[in-house]
């Protein structure tokens, strides 16, 4: 089983009506761990069902399989249907390329830093 660590950090939102969380993913999301590890994000969604803005910090994500892309798409749908937004910060070039090829970047914007992602979510 490959190693992956997911941690979720609460940030101060510029908009008091919105909650802002950063999902840090370190390692490799693949068939051996994605079903178990992604549940941490779903639990956070359940705890914050409305007006949640999510930043996925992918700076230390080395690999993601098609199933993890499917989960990202599902999370995007759940967050946006309840008034929130999802963006990605600091994706490595190989990850950004994968997200672009599958069309996810048409839904989810990519940013070079967490600060620029936060600024985009504040508007």
C-alpha cells in the first residue's frame, strides 16, 4: 500500500458567510488507499454542508489515479450545489496536466499559491 496523508486545515474566510478549508494531500492517491483516505474529506463536507469553500493543496501530491479524479469531481459537485466553491493550489506540473487532460480544469481553477486561491474565493 502506498502512503498518502490527507489533512484538513480551517482558514479564516474573507466572507463571514462562508467556511474556508484547505485540504493538504501528501503522497500518492491510488487504488490501494483512495477509497479509505477520501472519506476524511467527505466527513468534513458532512460537518459543513452549506457554503463551504475548499482549496486542494496538491503541492506534495505525487500521483493520482482515475478513481481519485472521480472523487474530486464528486466533491466539486457536492460543494458547489450547496453554495461553495472548489479550487486547486500548487499542483505539480504532472498533476495539473492530468487534470487538464480530463477536463477538470474547466470546472476547478488552478492557482500557484494558497494565497491566490484564497483571493479568488473571496470574490
